[in-house]
C-alpha cells in the first residue's frame, strides 16, 4: 500500500515539475524566437534599404579583390542619404536580385562570386513562396528575403540568417539536454523526499495498528475473566451471594480495570485532539512536588524503598497545576513500580538557566537503549510479560508526554542498564 502511495506521489511530482519546466522553456524559447525574428527583420530591412538607395543613387564600389582600391568617385564621403545610418553591407552576408514582371532574372548585386544557378534557384524559391518576405534554404544555409517593387519589376534582397537560426536550434538542443538531466536529478530527489514524506504516515499507520492490537489485548483479558466468573455464577444459581462473593469481587475488579483503561484512552485522545480546555496559571511547582511525595509516602514505605529528595523552594511555572501534578504522579508511580526490592528513589527539583527541571531516579534493571525512544508510546512495555503483575496498561508515560508537549516542555529518560533510570521534566 505504501509503495503504491509513494509511486503515485513520485509520479504526480514528476508530472507537475515536467509541466512547469515545459512551460518555462516554452516561454523562454518564445521570447528568444521573437527577439531573433525582430533582429532578422530589422537587419533585413536595413540591407534592403541600402540596396534600394544604392539602386537609386550612384553605385557603391564593391571590388572582387579585397586589396583593390576604390575609384576616386567612391573615396571620401559616402553617397548622399547614407551618411547617418551607420550601417554597412559587410556586416551581413547578403545579395540582391532584380527581376522583370515575368519573373526573369535581369540583374544581380553581390560582394561574393556565386554561380548564376545559385541566384536563379534563390529567385525561383522566393517566387514559389508567393510572399513578400520569408525564409528559405539554399545550399544548406538559411536565408531571409524581402521583395520590393521597382519600376522594371521587383527587387529581391537575400540575407544569410544561418547563425541566427543556429541560436534557436542550439537553444532547443540545450533545453532538451537540460530537461533530461533535470528530470533524472529530480527523479532521484523526488524519490528520496517521497520516501521521507511517506515515512511518518507509515510510522503512524504502524503505531495505529499496534495500538489497536494492544488495546484489544488489554480489553480481551478482563473480558475473558469477567465471562469466566459470570459462567461460574450461572452454574451455581442456587447458591447465595455471600458464598459467591469472590467471583463477584473479581468481576468488579476487572470492570474497574476496564473502566480505568477506557478512561485513560479517552483522556489521551482528548489531550491529543486539544479538546481538553487547559487553564493556565502560575503555580508553585516546588509545593506541588512535595504534595505528591506526601501522597505516595505510604506506598514507598510499604515497599521498603528509600526516598531521597532535593527540592529547591518557591520554583514557579505557568501551566495547569492539576495536569502537571498528574505528570509528577505518573513519574513517581513509575519509579516505585520499577525500583526493585529495597531499592531507592531520588527526586530533585532545580532551576537550570530559564527552565525548571524535575528529575526522578529509581534503581532497578534499567532500560535498554533500544527501548528508550519508545517508552512514551501507548501500551509499550520493555517486558510485556510483566504488565499485569505490575499493574497499569502502559498508558501513563504516553499521557505524561502528551501533557508536557502541550505545556511546551520536554520529557525524556536516561538509563544505565542494571543500575538506574532517570526521567527528566523541563518546564519554563
């Protein structure tokens, strides 16, 4: 299920990025194409204007030999009407053709020595388009042309735009290569983040499955006990209640156990869903810890445990006093359960920087490092076989962690296997 979810997430991500990338590349290519087209049109009109002025005025000297000197009439100032445009034909590869009204080639003007067939082919292709401006291909090169009417027929001006077209072609190839590389890179990045994104969902799902299994197990045991004792009572219908009191006592005990379990689950759900209204106020945490210690003193004495404490007076925090007292009660009760025979418990309350820190330490078997990060999960126990013997359902630490998180504090544990375990509560 999670593999399919990850693949769908990955596919959706790739499709979205591909569409965005194509849109960006299309926009860039369109802008570049328009710029190149505009430059070609501008330069083509400049070439056409030059040839038109050259046709109307004195002809410009165009020697075949680059070392030849122009005649005296072309030395000095340029022809009239061509002084200020700053443009010269040698900036581009171009030529001019003249044709009569029937489309017959009558004259050519070019700085390059080209064969007559080349000019004839250019004229035929330009006439075949039926347009006054456009582009065509000659001898593997791209040429732009423009047609202007003259007294004798038409003037065709051609300009080589292979370089400009090469820019657009290279741009397409570049976009294709960049897109391919980016898609490969984005695929692996998306795959990594898809796995990271699915991980919390998978973990929550597994925890939910484990929670349902544990809750079912916790409910199944008292239900089985109640059913068994009820069957015993039904089997002895003629007997008095006094004689059957022990079976009724067991039923009541297991009913109370189930009531506490469901109550804890409802309380935990309300806390996590923030439905439980929490009244915040500044209260004396030192006094709260001392009160809880006095409440649990009889239990500690009964179990023959040694209690040592170091409580700094008049330390205050902002929060719900009842909920924080519940956390302290859970931590102390947990320490009493796992302190071991004739063990000891140490409680310390100190001010550290901006936080008030409560530590509860108990001797005992300790907690292995692989269990430390899971002890705050619902129903989690390091030794499931001892759950009923020690009482509880494994929800106490989960409730404590939820309360502390809502107060913006920290609750964590450190343990030395076979020696001791310490729970730390940080509140500001």
